[in-house]
C-alpha cells in the first residue's frame, strides 16, 4: 500500500502539472488536469512495478500468461487509485486545489478493447491476479480502434470508430527494445544439416510486433503486474522507404499499410465466426510475439527449457489464441532443437484452454488453403499434431472412420481450432457448472470420453473492487458499518450481511442507497437520452450484447403486452417500471439491429402516450460500455437474465447486479443456476424451459411457434402489432422479427417461454410492492454474492490448473 500524505500529494501534483503543461494549475483545462494526475499516478506505480518485476525474477515463482484477443479494461484511473489505497487522500488533496476527482475520472476514455463478457472477464482476472499476488501477465493486441462507438439515429444503431487513443494514453509504456519479428507467408525450406532435419522460413513478410505495457495494480499489496499489448509496425530495416525506386516505393507503402492493418481494429463480432484472413493474421501476430517474448525472458532468467512448464503457464481465452500451441512447438523444435516428444510434453503441460460458448456458429475453423499460405510452418506442425492424434484415435476406435474424422483436428477442408486446443492442452474448462456439463456430455463428449481428466469447471467471477467498492461506495460503507471490513479481502465474508435481513435500519438504508443510485442514473438518462424517468419506479434492466439467444425480443414482447393491458385497463394496479436497455449489435447482424429498432420504437410510442406515462417508460441507453455499466449496475433493481436455457455459457453481469442488490429474473441458464443455488428459490425469480426440455425440443423438433402463438390471445395481439404498423409508420420495419419468431420457428423459444415470463414478472411486481420483503431479498443477494468475486475464480484456476500462486494462502 502506498502511503502518502495529502500535502505531499498536493506538492507532487502541482509540480507534475507544471512540468507537463508549462503553465499553472488554474490555467489548465480539466483534460490537462486529468493528464497530470494520470501521469503522476503512473510515476508512483513505476517504482513498485520495477520492484515487482525484480522480485518475480529473483524468486522465480511460476508465471501465468493469459492470452486473449480482448481485454475490456474500461477506465483505469479510479481503480488504480483505489487499489493503491490513495483514492481518499487524492480526492481530498484535489478538492483543496479546487479540483473534483470524479470530474477528472469521467474524462478518461474507456479502454474498450473487447466485445463483451469474454474481454471483461480477462480484465477482472488481471485485477484478481494482481490482488492475490499471483505473477500474472496479460498478452493481447493494442488495437488502434477498440469496440465501435454506438449512436442511435432515428431509432437505429449507427457505428463510428472508437478513437480511444486520440488524446494519448497515460497508462501505457512503449517498449521498443522488446519488439519481436513475426513472419507471415513465404515458403519452408527443409534440409538435413548434421543429420538433423531443419526448417528454414524464406521469402516471408516480416512484421514488427512492438509491446505496449500497462501496469495492473494489485489491491493494497504493492504488486504491479503487466498487461502487454502488441502493436504491428513495418520492419523498417528491410524496407528502407527512402532508398526505393518508384515501383518499390509503392510496394513499400502497400507493405506498410498491410502491416498496420493487423492491429488497426477489434472485430466487433462475438459469437459469430467468419473466416477472415485478417483475423487469422491478428491471432498469429500476437500469439507469436507473446510466445517469443516469453521464451526470450525465460532463457534469460531461468534457462533450462525442459522445465518450462514448471515455471510458466499459458492460458488461452477461448480458441482465439490457440496458435500458441503450434507456435510454442515451432520454437522448441526449430529454434531450440528439442525432439518432438519433449516439445509436445512441454507444450501440452504449459497450455490450458477455456471454452466460452456452445453456439455452433461461434466455433472457429480456418480453411486449410488460407491457413497454409499464411502460416506454412505452423500448418506443417498442425498437420503433424493431427497425424499423431488420429493415429491415437485409430488405436482406440479402429475402423470407426466417422468418429475419427469428426474428431480430427484437420478435416473437411478446415483446421478446427477447438480440437487443436483440446488436444494440445492439459486442461479444458467451461465457465459455469451447466456449461461445463454440456461441454462434457454433449458438445465435446467424444473428447471428454478420451480425456476425462482434462475437463473441469471454473465458474466465472467479477472483481468486487470495481463492481462494488468502486461502483457503489454507499453500499460499501453500509457493509463496512454492519459487518466490518474483512469482506474486502475475503469476499465470502459478505455472508455475514444476511444476519441483517430483518433489521429495519439496514433495510431502510438499502432502500435509500438504491434510491440515490437511481437518482444518479436518472440524471445520466436525462442528460444523454433526454428522457425523464420516475425514480420511484422499478428500474428493470437488460444490458448486454444484442443477440437472438439473449432474447431482448422476449423482454420487448412483454412490454408490448403490458402496454396492451394498461390500455385496456388504465387502473391496472402495477408498480410503475422503467425498462432500461443498452447494448451493441454486431454491425453485420441484421436481426440484432432490428431488435434495437423495435425497442426504440416501443420507447417512442409508449413514452409519449400520456395514458400510461406514469406506469411505464422505456429507455435505450446509447453506447453501452464498462463505464456506463458502472453507473447502471448499482441503480438496478431487476436484473434480466433471460437467455434460452443452455445458450449462455455463464453470464457475468448477472453477478454484478446481484452483488449490488438487484433481484434476478432468470432462466436456469449459465451461472444463473449457481446464483439460484446460493440465494435459494425465495430470493430469485426463475421461469422458462429447463435444460432438458430445450434439448428435447432440439432432438425431436416438436416445437411449433405458430401453435404456441395461436393458443395465447396476448401473443396473437402482440405478434400482429409487430407487422400492422402499430409501432411504426413503416409497416414492415419489424417484419424480420415476426418472420423469425413464427415462420422460421424461432430456435430460441421466445414465444414458448412467454407465458411463464409474464407470470414471473407478475411475481416480481407483487414482491416489489412489499417493500420489506424486497429489501430482505436484496440483502440476501448481496450477502451471497461474495462467491462470485473473481478472486475465488482465480484461486481455483491457480490451484486447479496453473499450479501457481501458492502465496495467496498467506494473505
Ligand atoms: C471469433 C471468431 C471470429 C470473430 C469473432 C470471434 C469471437 C469474438 C468474441 C467469438 C466470441 C467472442 C466473445 C464471446 C463471449 O464474450 N462469450 C461470453 O463469455 C463470457 C465469459 O465467460 C460468458 O459469461 C458469456 O456467457 C459468454 O457469452
């Protein structure tokens, strides 16, 4: 923990400001002030960072490398201050200088280098590794443009580039001397040299990978870990621009552009795979740079490569970094001269893999031709892995050609990344109990049968430091006042809070805190969307990526139904509700974009209907991102977790909401199952098809959307309203949604779950009207949320998969 007095801080800050801007503090803009503060904090951090690295090198504790295409960090200033333990001092000091800390914090651009859950999980894991003193490094891509910025124009999503680096980035340090060269294309020359077959890569296109390091501050423990993001640059030596004749000059420009394209932009699709060569380039680019730098560092500090897997663990976040497996093989074989057997043992014992989805359309497979041309040597290695693996299969399943070809790594003209990841690693985990069971028993059952010991579950978590302590300071104080502060380091101690579930003072406090958080959010809604919401209404929230399986449509349909009911019976006795949505649709995902249009159309019509305006309001908040989530989550009362059972691997916003006292309305999908197990049926509202029912429908194909609709008056009315111009002059605006629900017999069972969803919502209404009961439920939810801290998750990874982090036991 950094100890610094207020006066010292003031002096340092003023000095930093002048040094940086060449003027006095009172002449500076808030942005100037933010930059000075960021820069000062980085100075403080730098000393600890150097010390941490020295200690790691000295003590040679096992290092974890978390490879991920996405790190969705959000803002860093507030959390770094919190973790350094100087946020209060800093706040007071700045106040005395006439500066509001929050104003500066709000100026920071989100670091939005991720799509959603998977990227945010990586960020929570970095925070937990540092806070648990686990030597953990992130490895990814420094995209020039992160996840696009979303605007809603005339009811539709419009994307623009996320220029997050426009005003610079105070947190990163470019390490030019640690650059690596990554090789694409070309040919492989094989020859025997000294009786050994060697492989030489020729005529390749070189790309310089330049690391940018960001400090990851541990919580009050003086640990600073590193997130290393790679940026692609031309290798200048080999293409010296000035000395080229005209033809070569153009070639050089082309080369430069094609290189820089690699780290230009984050692909905005989650859960939909498209075989784009640039994406494959991105994957090999950061994986190769990362593995090369690991080996370089290892050789310098530790030496013997045969012990590599005892000293480092390489974790791959979904299949996107799977090329780490053949890349590590390549280095051990071609550059270090190890035998195949040794290289394979070291590689598989180093690498572990997390699966985040069972959606078929999200599974990565690369066309062989593309793969081979771009990565000739890596392809040879993958072929060899495949050959050895299929031989092993043959010995088990002699004659069963179908099974063998289904399980092969290379087959049907593709390289199947999930198969490579399973075969080339020592651990495969799902992200919630149900998800892992589905992996074992359905999706990957053949592999589970073959390698039962590789498969394990690690239920996701979220960092309670960002999502509770930072996002909800008032609830944090209430916890501290009632149960003491031990929960901060031991989040499961939050269970003690359950003792207060019948304490009227605590319940009143919970009510008040929620209300204040709602007021804060209401102001943001007013400022951003121009909509005035009633802070006495239920804040009912669904914020996440827009996707058919997450069923924002189901939510929209019940809003339509409620509107109909209110028009029919204006005195219907319901607790007023504000329906809050936010989330981005992949730019090419037409149905998802139409879903946004539907929600905004409902808002337009219903919000402007005075007959219902005191009972319901609909808000679609623009540009959902981490910093906006930090304002929404603490103000939420009803958390909508309504995916089709079996489809949501885990979900993590469900955990954030619960931790902030929201009541969950949910299907028994993903980690909702564990949330239910924690709080009990009385403190969550469950509805919808069970896993078994869903799987049964898929097996027998007996679902009929039309029959379901025709059997329910409410559904007849609302599905008609989708296409009769009720919500928009353009009558066919939502036709595709209608077609999907009915004529395409919607594979996500929206209509099937409608009736039970409505019933569940009526139950929510009743519970909310009983204020005492609601606060009691809220209290129980908070009390049981500690287990969903990512600290628990990371301890499980460390002990169960990585074999690292023995130190955390002493905390
Ligand atoms: C793959 C290939 C080509 C282009 C894009 C992709 C791609 C990119 C991102 C595929 C998937 C993703 C992201 C997936 C994701 O966020 N999954 C979520 O992971 C969370 C953390 O485990 C879970 O809580 C969610 O349930 C899961 O949907």
